[in-house]
């Protein structure tokens, strides 16, 4: 709900008397079971145990009402998630005024419930993912907010509740979620209760001693399921233990765990963040550099380059910073992020010699960047001649850069635009006709309007029996003023 809507609701409520408002809410609760359940949870006089039991029953009813033949269809899945999101929001609202202890247990119940029906639901809408993200984020916020408010015995109860969810036996990919439960309650875990957490995590590998038939279907018969799961669990455990030890201030032990498991990207990231927070930038730099050297893909490399960028900004190492921006540009496999180029230019102009560096950079980009990426830089630098030369070798670029080139090369731009963008297979659907019309209109915004109208007229005359095409192109022609 936006702030504007909140203010509007408050203003409306000022006009309602207490008795009228009570009557209105009572009527809503009688007509809508969801409202009744929220009203009961919010204002009913229950013990904490009764409140949680009632919520569990409510959620079970919601799921049962939306399940047919053991399956939850697309719309039913969204309906269930809408109701669960309301529960999560109610729990989140308790941060300011409510029993956070109960709120955390309610969110854990939501997570447990979602995991219980996920394997039989059509989640193509993404509703389940959205509900889980909301629940995990709320769990983290509630844990952080209550870390200094709850007593150790109260924290122990909540950690045990989280472990119960962690211990659930769910679908084959449940591990990535089960560990997220524990990570999000880390602010509540103490050195003593972490022993309970470790005991729970040590039991999970026993479940993957044998290759199960589901993994055969999921990954292929030749896939080593046991090795895969054990490696995953090793990473999840190391990640959880590293974060916990850092939170406890046990830095020496944390360093040992991270060093032993540094081959995992998630552990490397935790280590980089840790050493950076301790102002040990040389160790953080070494970890990030080694990460780039061992990267198996562009995404991994970009992750470590982003870390190096943060490090060099803090250490004021501008030559290294420029090298990072240049590597990020050269790493692009399709289109560069122009912001990296802008940052590179800004650093060199302020701390180096841009006039000297610029020609050699352009020369290197000519051979090492894709034509569309190089064209993006040329366009930014207003290198019209060089940009025109690139477009001549790759006419498809005329769509994006025709406007920049038209003032200097009007005839050539018009010819290339027509040949590459207009004189093409027009397709056979209204959507395709509309798209072609938009292509012509884009040219008309900066080019010769009479020429654009001529293209429209040619299409109409060439395909007079295609009524959808005539309609769409006529509409575009009317927009060319």
C-alpha cells in the first residue's frame, strides 16, 4: 500500500464512528473467511501456543480448499500465496508493536507450509518464489530486530523451531532452502545454540548415501548424485559456519573455515567481505584476483571485478581501478555496460592522461569488442566517422545509431535503414505489422518524413488484401507529422 493510499484510508476512517466501524468490520468478517481469520489472529485472546495452532489450522484449510485431485493449479497457487503473504505481513508489522517471538514462529510456519505444497503446485506465475522471498526476508528482519530484546532461553526456543523446519524432509532441491532458514535466524543463534545447529546439519549427509531414482530423472542416469549433494552440503555447511563464527567474533576460527573452503564462490565472497570489513584490503584483493583467475564464466569474473572495484575505491588505487573497468568492458560477451566506460574515462581524466590513453583504448576496443559494444562507445564519444564505418560493416546497427548519423550522412542512413529494417520479411500477423510500422516511425522522428510516408504507401499498395497490415501501416502513416 502506497503512502498516499494509507493517508486516504486514515482520512476516510476519521468519518466513521466506533460503532459503525465495528459493525462494518463484523459484516466483512462474516462475508469473507480470510478477513475473519485475520481478525481472529489479530484480536483474538489466545495464548501463543493457541495462536500458532489456529494459524496452522487456517493455513491447512486454505491449502485444502485450493487443492483438487492432489494438485494445486495456477490460480489456486496464487490464491494460497496471497493468503500466506498476508500472514507474513502481519508478522512483519509486529516489529513495531507486537510479540516478535510469535511473529518469527508464524513466518517459520509459512515457510514450512509453502515447502509442503510446492512439489504439487503450478508455480509458473512465480507466486511461490515471491512468497518465499518475502518470508525469508521477513524472518531476517525479525531476527535482527529481536536479537537484543529476547533472552537466551527465548532465542533457544526460536532456534529449535528453525531447526525443526530445517530437519523437514522435502523435495530434492530442499537443501538450498533449508540452510537459508538457519542463515536468516543467525542473529538469534548463540555459541551454545550453534552446537544444536551443527548437530542438525551433520545428519543431513546421511540422506544422500545412495543415488535415488528422482535424481536419475532430474540429472540423468550417469550423474553422480551422491557426490553432487555432498559437495553442495559441504558448501552450505561452510557458509553457515563461517557466517556464525564471524557473528560470534571468533575470527581465527572463521578464517580457518574460510581458508579450507575457499574454492566455493560463496565462501570466497564471505571472506572478501570479512577482510574488507577488517580493513585488510590486501588479503581481500588477493582473494578477488584469484577469483578472477579461477572463474569459469563471465558472471563469476564480474563478481570478483566488482569486489576489486570496491576495494580500490577504498584504497585510492586508481590505476588498478582503471584496469578493473577496462577488464569489465573487455569481458562483455555481447553488449558492454556503458557505465563502466564512463567510469574508466572519469578515473583516467582525473588521475591520468586521457588525451594520451584515448587513442590506444579505441584501437584496442576495435579488435576486442563486439561491433555493437564498440559502436556504443563511438556513439557516446560522438565519433561519427568511425561509427558510420562500423555501421557499414554491420548494417543492423543502423536501427540504434541512425539518429546519431543522420545529420552527417542522411542519404546513406536512409538507404541502409530501408534495406536492413524496412525492406524485410513483413511476417503474417498484426503484431509483426505493427512492429514494422514502429520501425518506420522511429526513422520518421529524425529522418525524412516524406520518405517514411513513401515506405508506408509502398507497403499498402504492395499488400492491399492484407487488411491488418493496411490498418496498422495507415495508423503509423497518420502519426508521421
